[in-house]
């Protein structure tokens, strides 16, 4: 799928623009009302923490990945997240762009 080709995007830009007006919990609560069979599907007991709360909401397409370590990490918690964020900053500084950023 080429998300830079707006004519062939799976979701119209007008829908993406409308979604920008709402935060994630609001969208999730609405989904529980219109699709109650999805309640508790994919539910997490850990808090969702935004690493950049001062940035405005964004909506778009994203590339996702599962990252697995060959060895048990030596860092835990905030230290581990910090290393991950630095890694992503290095990727971005070297020209890597996510699908959301490329669109």
C-alpha cells in the first residue's frame, strides 16, 4: 500500500482530519459503544504513557514492528525507554521516516 497516493488511500483524508479532533481514550470509548464485541479485546492493564505530551495529536498510517532482543536487557524501566527513544532519534536523524511521517 502506498499511502502517499491519496487517491488510493484506504481511509479518506477527510476522515483522518476529523479524527485529529479527538484523543485516543475518546476514540476507544466510542468504539466500545459502536462495537461492544470488541470490549476488552487487546486490553492492557499497564498505563499508556505519551513520551511527548506537549505535541499535538496526529493521525495517519504507521509502520509497526516487533523488536526482540537476542539477550535479556540490562536496563529496565525509564532507562530502557530512554535508550529506545535515542535509537529512534538516531534513525530519524539519518533519514529514516515512518509511513506516517512520509505521507
